[in-house]
């Protein structure tokens, strides 16, 4: 019973204390938590009284694990854990990176979180206090800032808080929790440390004025400066204002805070990739059209030539250009321009070449491509394709004029690829060393991919055996 009576008495005393606090609030004639130019004092005083009433209802109830004010739940955190201790942790985790990169990663994280918190706190307070005018919304920020332990704000006279591109705030944070954390730990920073102060203030004011804002700390007690001074301005103009105060050319690794920097980088990369894809499509169509024009011109020229031998050589040149067009089309369809799947590529390439050469031939075709699912490069794919073109061209031009059998096998064992191409024709009628341009080209092309070639007449015709490895294989 005594405990219940004591609890009732405590509640009664708390109510009396709140009434006394409210009376004291009503007697305040100037803002006490902020310092602002004369023209803003009345607006800040009105808001400060409202926020004092708000926090007069602050309750710490460890039995329930809650800290509340006007029904809103709060959380207490050690300031050190959000300042130098946090950055030490990040620097340790990113010890394999240059120091300035690790610090940048940590600061970006703190800035992003603080800006979101500032934005959401401002929305909640604007609704709770019924604030509508931008200057009213702004004034609640620094006052709330003081009551929640961030710092005391002093707004300088040259500030111009207008809801347009001319918005400009210059202000000082007295007793910033971040700078004081460094000072009390006897640490000195090379750069300003009040990152969360920057993010929170930018988030609050951005919501208050409906424009994109960024805050930059231009001097900081933690790096030995006299005061923690900040510039807030529209995101696209803040660097200009900072440059009027600080010689940025003398500041190593200077960085303007970017809200969700990683997301911005991803969007820029995506836009860049989209532009490159459009460019690649345009290049592909131009190359494809130009190759077709070359083929057409060669065919026209061939029609004006006399002599079957000359026409045959012209036809071979046309087929070489056509093979390059096939390779280009396969690479483009793959959409991975530095590497291509070898199994799919060889299957499509051989089918395309055979389609070209079997149009006027009745030939039995046997294909076997049994290789791992691996990639190879354009440096290998183009010479191999052109060499295959010459081999297949020779088979159909010399060995399979009356029909017969053509076969191609590509296998792999222990990283060594073996390509066997043969036909049931009559084979070489003369020494390969006395062969024409086609065989010379085959040797040049295979040399480019470090391949070993063996050519032999078999009991059933002519057979090429080509052995090679993939780059890096």
C-alpha cells in the first residue's frame, strides 16, 4: 500500500513539475537553444516554446525499455559510437583500401543515414506542431537538434533561407557531438568530422523547403579549426559557395557529400551503359551494311570479269568478307564483345559456313562439337573462323564437286582442342607447299592462335587436324 501511495505521489509531483516547466516556457522572451539573426527570432521563439512543451513530457522508463516524449519513442546512443569509433571500425574493415577511400565509405554511410533521419524527423514534427510556412519548418530543426543532443546552432547574418535556387545557409554548431567526441578522445582529424550533423540538417531543411540541399562542413574543431562552420545550399551550387570560403585546390581528397552516392554511381553507370549500347547498335548496323555493300560491289565487279579462274578467286574473296560478316553478327548477338561461348559460337559458325557452300552441292555432312562450356576471345574467334572458311571453301571447290561426304569434329582433352576437318574428295594432287593463296592464308591465320596444323591424304580423302589452346589455357 505504501508503494502505491508513493507512486501516486511521484506522479502528482511529476505533473506539478511539468506545469511549472510550462509556466517557465511561457515566460521565455528570446530563443535559448539557438542563435539567429534578428529577423528570425520571433519565429524561432514560437517554435522553441512548442518544442520545450513537447520535451517537458520526456519519460525514461527502463522497466519497459522505453524513452518517450508525447508518445514518440526515442533511443539513446553513445556519441562516440557514431563518430570516431565508427570510422575506426570502417577503416579497419577496409584496411586493404587507401585510407581516404575507407574514410569516404564511412562518411557516406553516416551522411546517408543522418539525412534520412533528418528528413523523417522533420515530417513528424511538421505534422505534430502543425507547421506550414518554410521558415517555421526550418526553425523547428535547430531547436529539435539542441533538445536531442546534437549541437547548438548559430545562424549567420548572411544566410538566405528562401525556397528557391538562391537558398543559402551559413551556420555554426556549438558543442557538436561529433567534434567533441574526437576532442575528448584526444584525436585530431585531417578533415571535418561532423558528417551526421551535415546529413541531418540537410535532410530536415530539404523537406522543409522542398528543394534538393546539401550541407558541407568548411571548418571543424576536430581538425584544429576555431569553430565547426557549415554551408548549406542547393546541391548543384554548394561547391561554388564552399569554394568562395575554402581554397579547394589546397584540400587533399576534398569530397562534396552525395546522398546515396552508390546509387548515384550505379545510375550514372547504367546511363553510360545505355549510351554505349545505343552506340554499339549503331556501329553494328553500319559495319553490317558496309560489309554487305562490299560484297555487292565485289559481285558486280566479278560479273564484269572474263575468265573462270579470276571469277573463282573473286568468289573466294567475297566469301572471306561474308565470313567476317557472320563472325560480326555472332559476336553482336552474344552481347558480350570481349568473350563468346565457344561451343555455341562454333556450332553457329560451322552451320553458317556450310549453308553458304552447300547451296549448289549434294553433300553428306557430319558434325560433332564436343567441348566444354567455356569462353574465348575475339582475337581467337576471328582467325579461327577465317581459317575454317578457307578449309571448307577448298573442300567444296576442289574435293566435293561431284558430291560426297564432309565431316568436322571439335573435341577437347586436358585443355587442348583438336579440330578435325575432312572430305571424301581426291585429296592433294600436288605438294601442299605449292598450294595457292587459300592454304597460305590458313597457315597465317592459324599461326595467330598458336595452332599446330597437320594435313594429310587419307584412304577416303583429305583431312586437316588442327590443335590449339585457348588464351590463358
